[in-house]
């Protein structure tokens, strides 16, 4: 029998993975944080996946972190700022050598989990798939993308990648996952904060080309100083391509702020600024942007970190 996939977090990506695994008859469990969330889930009857206007219900078994069942494979699908605490809530259930798959934005949370649970194999994921939740326990598969997986400490791909292929979850194993995470971080740092401050869709950033260019140049220098030359290559060109390709979209950070949710600023722009400081790279535009964004968040009643 296949190893059970325990999915920690019922956000959009966690729901996307869980429903597709279930559809492929691969055993999966959803771990919900509180008894109230578990009751709400049971009342909803399961997870609903909406693809091309078609809705399918998957009555996946849900449980609390305190459930006794051991965990061999854990997909952590919560926000970056919750990742370490979330893993700690089920740490006593982790079997020796358990695999922890980390599906977080930015950088920093993955390294914190890997350092705290060194006996587990921590696999980092960089995803370009798109999904959003119109309601609790519902997810719309809004954009087909890719999931890049890798382990900085062990380059050998796991055999269970075939589970993902069977489930229709696009995936590729990479020997340099940190390059992909750095590249995505830099792109997010150039686009997301500006969309929040200007209250605009991605495409409207083309009216701020000079500022975008300055940010990309500083980010390029930070990446080079962190030995991430590949992630730095043609960064501005890629940012402009994404801005144009997603012109009508609102960035994830913009959506978080609009919904009154905490952002992942510390693991995106905050991480870039801290890296610049450690590497003695001048980053006046990045630091000024971070300060403006932190002030904006506080003025809107949201945490600045």
C-alpha cells in the first residue's frame, strides 16, 4: 500500500495537492488546526476542487494534529510564518527518517524547519501553480504551472515522484532547488510590494518602469553576492515578462492585504534586505521599499513582519 500523504494546512495549494492525490486513489489525510476547523470541514463534507467550472467533491479524511497515527510523509502547505509552528504541532508523530515537503513562499522558513528536525528529510518546493479559495474547503485551480522539488542535502530523487505524476500534479526534481527559490523570491520582491503600495494589478506596474528597474538591479546584486548567478540572470527581463503575462492579476500579497491577512513580507522582501546587509550590498531602494511597506501594513492593522 502507498504511504499516506499527510497534508498540513487547507490553503489553496494544500487543497490542490490533496484533491488530486485523492482523485488518483492515493491515500491522503488533511490535518486541521483546531476542533472547530475539523467540525466545519466535516459539515462541508470534504474538499471541493473546481476546474474549468466543474466542481468535484473529495471526502478526504481529516484529523487534528494530536491524532495518534504516525506520519512518514508530511506536506506542509501553510504560510511561511506558520511553517515551523505547524510542524512542531505534529512533531511527536513523525517517524524516524520522515519526509517533510515544504511548500512555502520565499526563503528562511524551509531552512528553519530543516535545522530543527535534522533527522527528517526536508524537501523544498517551488511552485508556479495557481489556485484560490472562493470559500472554506473549496479551491479553484486557476493556473496550470510547475512544481520544482529538491533537497539541498541529498540530490537523489525519491521514488514517490510517480505518485505525483499519477495524480496529475506537474513536478520536476532539480539538483538546485535553492536557485529556483531565490529566483522566485527576487521576482516576488520586485512585483508584490509595489502592487500593494499602488493598490494595482500587476500590469499597472508598467507605469513604474524606472522603479522596477532599480529594484531589479539591486536584487540582481544581492543574488550575485549570495552566489546565485543563475537566479540573477536576465532578472529584469523575466519580471517584465511576468508583469505583462499576468497583467490582469492581483499579486498574492495584494490579495492577502485586501483580505486582511498577514503577509509573508519577512520571508520575501525582509529576507532580501537581510541578505543584502549580510553581504554588504548597498540596497537603498529595497530597504526604502521595505520601510514603506511595513508602515503601510501597520496603518492597515496588519503585522509588519
